[in-house]
C-alpha cells in the first residue's frame, strides 16, 4: 500500500526509463496518485501501458525515445507537455549499469555511458526548468546509485556518472531554489529487477550484499517508489539538494 499524497493528483509527471525495472514501478506509483504521467523508453512499452490501464484504470503516455539523442529527448518533453501540460515533476531514471573493465573502455563506450547516465539528466532538466520557473516551482528527482559511495569496481564509467549526478543535483538545487524548484536525488541499493537477476545476481553475490545490509531483505522495485513520491510531494517542500539512499542500510549518509 502506497501513502496517498493528495497534492500529486493531476500533476504532470515525466519519467525517463519509465517502462521497465524501477522506472515502471515509479510510473505505476504516480498513476495511483492520480497524476498525469508521461514516460520515455527506448524500447516499446505499449504492453506495459495496457497492463497499467487494466489495473489502475488510467493510462500513462508512452513516448519512444533514445535519451542519448538530445533532439529526440527535447521532442519527447514537448510531446509530454502537449498531452499533460507543463511538467511539474521530472524523474530522471534512465540508466545503464552494464559491467565493464577500465582497460577495455574505449572513448566511444565512455561517451555513450555518460550520455545515458549523466548527460541526459542534465538536458532533460534544462528542457523543463524554464517552464517550472515561470509557474513558480517544481520538483526534479535524479536517480543515482549507492555504487559510487561503496567504491564498487566493475563499472567505473557508471559510478563516475552517478557521482556526477550528485554534483549536478546540488548545483541545480542552489541555482533554482530561489524559483521554488527543488532538486534531489535517490540512490537505490541493489534492487533485484529482472535484469539484475538475469545478468549479474549470483547466490554468492546476493549473500555478500545482504550481509552488508542492516535490513535483511533484498530490495524490490516497489521499495524505491515511495521515496520518489515523497520527494515529488509538498511533504518534502523544504528538502532540496539532498540524497536519499534507499538500500536497506548499506551506506550511511550525513
């Protein structure tokens, strides 16, 4: 059961990567709040929209988009605005945590990783900030990861981007705070999405990670959605430039 945030009803929400994994759960969570939800996804997500509509009697607006193509991304933002009005809440969630080794990283691989995991966040924010400022406020929620705080190896381009997300989050919060625009970040722990289970989860790795958690339960997609709703709502009206780690207690912030 999700907490009801009445102020989210009819708000215009745009989510990147909102049709699978954590993003899909966030899309459903905002739909349940009565928000007008648009999301972008590189792969087809109409079947997901059908399932959401059947369950909640409200359909999110899906826009097929490669977030690394800034022309596509800008058009997607404009399309979402044409359907639901100026964006009140932006959730930058699209990411790719593909495993790689430093010595094998090419310039092309590096640039593509930053384009997905960091550059798209900055420009999606840029595309909505002016309208948010003109309307007197808004909320931007950037998804990072605890991986950079843990000093994890195995995906250095990804962890670099996630550290950069925090620098960007703080700078945007400072710059646009006078306009009543809040910018925060969420750092999930190891959420056992289908992708994680299929590609990288091993019994040994899962046991080792659970040993590091204070709460001895593996994270699921729905464990993350509540944090996004909170940071989007007026309940967090004086919270900006902050990071919330939703990880069962692996890292300790502050």
